[in-house]
């Protein structure tokens, strides 16, 4: 069986690495000349809308998937004439715009931050009047890792925004206790499963650590899994996806949907029976899913921009390093480590030893 992957970053690399033990060949398209996935599988360096690259992938693949949500919809539509594209093109379209995403969540009875569409200065003023401050102005499309968003605390922040040159959305600020996420997976036959929830720490809008399983009550896990299942069934979704959640005194509030494997699921490589990458491959290839159960406790930490020496990381008991072989650049996710343990106290002691 052969799997075509659009996008050759670290997610594409870890998908390819998970496919190979199952005897599944992979081919990645990524515009970069050298990309993390290109070290571990065949890589076609071309734009995502390059007709020759699309033809090559269409000829190669039994199934096509992708590692990021901003793949041109026209490309997935062209590929879908030759091989199943999983998840569906409609799932991709829904989550590529924060406005349609929030409307879809609300239609399923899933709470989100209050929001108002912003298209110009006048609608920004009206939106601020409606939602109050603080609130967060975000681009509707192509935002990730806190990019394309502005926290508006006071009226002077609103005045400083400047001209609105793209479709935006204003979101009321959600006073959350902590950030969780749910990683769900749905098979071709509709079988659904989800992982125990990770507890995610962000700095400047970027994920820095996920601890799993989070200490949450059974109701919270049940609701998070229900949110994921409702969404997956509504979209007839196939594959792994993530819903970022705010844990608030009033219950779970959904922030964002990622129709792909997700950074807050990297802990599953060593911390769960079946990793999110393997389960995505299993799901899209029409294979039975593997167990999402946790194995002990763990914490995943991202290395942004630079990383300590490999020797120092690997000297920590239970440390599992994933170096994406990327050129270091400030803020860039270049590697992650997951430290595993059998209990919380041992995990804390091990984490304290991380350089
Ligand atoms: P996002 O790009 O939407 O995932 O946002 C990045 C981070 O900004 C989130 O992980 C939160 O820490 C914070 N954030 C985003 N939206 C809100 C909101 N409506 N209220 C409070 N914090 C938010």
C-alpha cells in the first residue's frame, strides 16, 4: 500500500516513520528543496499546485493525506479524482477559516469564545463594542502558533491595529484555568476513539509542553471525547484530528480544530499504546485502529530555535528525543523530547534533570 503526503515538515516525517513498519510506502510533496520528511522518505520538491507534482502523487498513491490544513483545496480536489483524499476536502475547508470553524462547532452545541467577523475598521469598532476588552483579533485564515493575532487589552490597542486588509475575527477573551486538547481518530468504517487528554502549556501562543494524561475528572474527558466524536461524525472524518480546548469553570470551550496530527499529540509516540501518527496512517489506509490507551505518564517538551546537546537530553532516564533535522531559527520547532515514567513523582524527578 502507498500513502501520498502533502507537506514534508516534522509531521510528515513522523507520519512516514509510522507508516514504514506497517509496510506502507510513502511519498511526500513539499516545496522546500530539503525538508524533514525528505530525510526518511521519497520527496518531490514542488509547489502544492504544481501540475506535474500532483500527477506524480496521483500515480503513486493509493490514499492521499496531508500534514497541514492550508493545502490548496483545488489540489485535494484534483487528487481526489485518482485516490481517496483523507480526511475529506470539506473537513479541510471547514477548519481553514476560523469563522466557519466556530460556526460549525456552535451548530454542534460545542461552546466557543464569543466571536464577531471583522472586515474593516468600522466592523472592528462595532465588534469591540459588542465583545468588550480584553479580546483577541485573529486573521480568519493562515494563522497558527499565535501568528496573525493581536491581544487587545485597552482602547489604545484597538487604535494601534491599523488598516484591516484581510478577513479577521474578534474573539472574546476566555478566562481559562488551563489548556487541554483532545486528539480523536475515526476509521473508514466509522469506528471512533480518542486519547486521554494532554494538559498543554503555551508561551506567546506557541505550545511548549504537553503532560499526559492530564489530571482531569471523568466528566471532562467524557465531554472532550464527545466533542471530538460529534465533530468527526458531522464531517464524516477519516484520520486523526485535534480540538484545542480551554478548561473553564463553566466547562470546556473549544478554541481551534486541526484536521491533522497535532503537536499536542506527540506524547503518544512513547506515551500511548498506538501513536497518533500510526493511528492516522491506519485510519486513512482503511486499517483497524490501535488502542489509544496511555502507557504510564509522560511529558512532551518542544525545543524552539535551539536545543541542548543530544547527549545531555539522552542522559535523562525515560527521555525520547525526536530531532527533526531542521536548520535552527529563532522560534522554530526543531525537535521535541518526551520523558516517560510509571508515576507522576518519578516523572517530575526526571523532568528536573532535563537540560
Ligand atoms: P490559537 O492560534 O487560536 O491556537 O491561539 C494561540 C493561543 O492564544 C492559545 O493557545 C491561547 O493560549 C491563546 N488564546 C487564543 N484565543 C484565545 C481566547 N479567545 N481567549 C484566551 N486566550 C486565547
